[in-house]
C-alpha cells in the first residue's frame, strides 16, 4: 500500500487528490487563481507564478487534512499543468513576467513567421508538429515576449513551461541548467525531438529573428519523460504544503496527456479530453507523422510509446462565456434542450473560437453565426455548439475504431459520461497518482503497465 498526492493545474484552479494504491481516491481539494484578461486585447491571457504556488499550498493542505492520512505517510507528489504556458525567468529562477497562458494568442504573427521559416529552411521538426507552428506554443510566445520587453532582455536567463517551473520550484532548484525539462511539454510545444538532435538548431532560430541568438543554449538541458524524477520536495515547500521533505517529484507533463492515462488509454486508443479546450490524445508504438496535429512525440503520454495530440482551442470556455453573457449558468441553459431536434432552433454556428487548432491551425478564424428561430438566442447558441461537437467527435472515433481496430473513449472534466466499458477515471489528479506511485518505487513502467494500473 502506498499513499501519494496528484496535482492538476487547470486554467482557473488547481486540484489536489490524495490517492491510496489499494483504496483509491481518499480526498481531493481545489483552489482558484485569477486569469488576467484585457478587454482591449482579447488575445491576452496571463497568470502569476505566485498565485499558482499559493493556490497549490492551500489545496494540498486541505486535501491532506480531508484524507485523514498523516503527512509523513504521503510518499510522493506529481503534477501536470496546462500548456504551452510559458514564463521567462531571470537569475535564480525569478520570474521576469507573468505566464503566457496556453490560451494567450498574442503571438500569432510570431507563429506564422516560425512556420514560414521552417518550411523555407526545410526544418524536419515542423512535420512532427503537424506542419504548422501555433501561437499557443513556446517559441512563438517567447519571441513575442522578447520583442515587447526590450528593457528586460538583459535579465533573461531562460524560459520554462509551467509544469517544469512548478516542479523546479518545489524541489528548491534555482539554477536553470539543473531543471529537468518535460519531454511532453518540450516535444509538443518547442519542437524538441531526440532523433533530430533535440531543439531546433541555432542557425534556424536566428533566421526567424536575431533576438533568438543564444536562446537555444538557454533553454537546452536534460529532457526526461515522466518516469524520471525532477527532484525531491525541498524543506521550504514541504512546510508550505504540509508534506514530508525529500519525497520524490517526477517530471511533470500536460494535463490532457495524463487525463488519457487516467481514462485507461492503451496502445492504439484515442481519448478525447474535454475541458476549457479539447485535446484528442492517442498513443501508439509506431511513428506516423500526421498533418494538422499538435505534435507526434515519443515518450510524451506513455514513457515508452509515441504520443499524438490534436484538438480544439476552445470548448468549455465557449459554453461558459455564452452563459456568462446571458447572465445565467450552463446547467440552466441545458434544461429542456433534449427536446429540441437538430436545426429546430434555427441557429447555425461554426466553432472556430480562438482558431481551429486542428487541422487548419489558424488563430485568425472567428465564429460565423446565423440565427432565425423560436429558441432564445443564448440557449440556441449553446445547443448549436454542443450538438455538432458531439456529432462530429463520436462518428470520427467510430470510424477510427473500425478502420484501425482501436478502442475509443471520451474522458471529460465537464461531462461525466462513459462511452466505453473499460474502468473509467476522470480528472488528471488521479492520473498523476499513477506516475507518483512509479516515482515512489523508482521503477520505470514497462509495456502498458502504467496504462493498466
């Protein structure tokens, strides 16, 4: 028997679960943090490192207290986060600015420049991330920051993904070169590829912009999958979290990727993780480059498999925004919608909010809306979004299952419904427990062990 803690950083809150290897979930808690937006700039979305760590401490203490487990019996802690959520740091890993959150799309121009340069220079790595570099990803966000913060460039030491920054902070690491970087984060969002020599070469980066000079060396380092340790919990953060100092912390990953593990994903499965955005996650023992996806990365989801990510840039947040503008909530908008037939509301809406991440990957796309019908506008809008979302995904999964003899699952944070008969778990925090147990034992998973756990 082993008791561990799993941490899931979402867009608006962090969730912490205490899990027993035999009894399952013992307790969970969450704590919110603000998302900073600007009415004059809808592409802007940031959060602070201090808010994240404050919320993590509060949620961890509450979860441990509710579990009734003595703190010294919790053997390990693992974490996942959103991504690409990027923070520039200076000396001693001190933040130079807020995180560019995953849904910050200010770097549209930078992403287009990187894509054009990659095809012009025939950079092989671009084909491993679907052929188009996104404004949601690391290099485009870092370049945007460098261009718009000339006074801080001299202080710039490195930049980190959220999962790597939190893990390093918890371990008390202050030297950027000592931070273990997640294969999941760097492979899907920074074009890191072991078979291609790691990160894109310096010669390519400086052809995009001279501001990239020296950046490759600053973000280079040791890249590891989540069956390796990022370090051990420092005395300071052990006190803040109410845990025992020295417990192992594995390298972090992205929330949707560990959600797939939590849903029971195995080789050749496809899992759709529905939250603020939507990620379609698959794992396979083979390598096949797919146009339009958000990365094909060995070791990203399962340490010994190739992970594939695709999805939509906005889903749950669209539903919430419709309800907010109407002065109501999503459950209220849902009432009675089961009685409507397709097309009855008279409203047609194309779900291209924030750009269609797959396959077009165009952040300039917006949502055309046509309406003439008997239903109230907010309710009609909500129904017009939900119905095609489900009708599009489920047949697609069925076709994939018939063609490739795969299984499919819908793992959701927003919809608690099962679409297959395999044991089902929702939420990343229980998924992190699987990696935490592996870290506590210091054994790497083999075959599909961590997927079947």
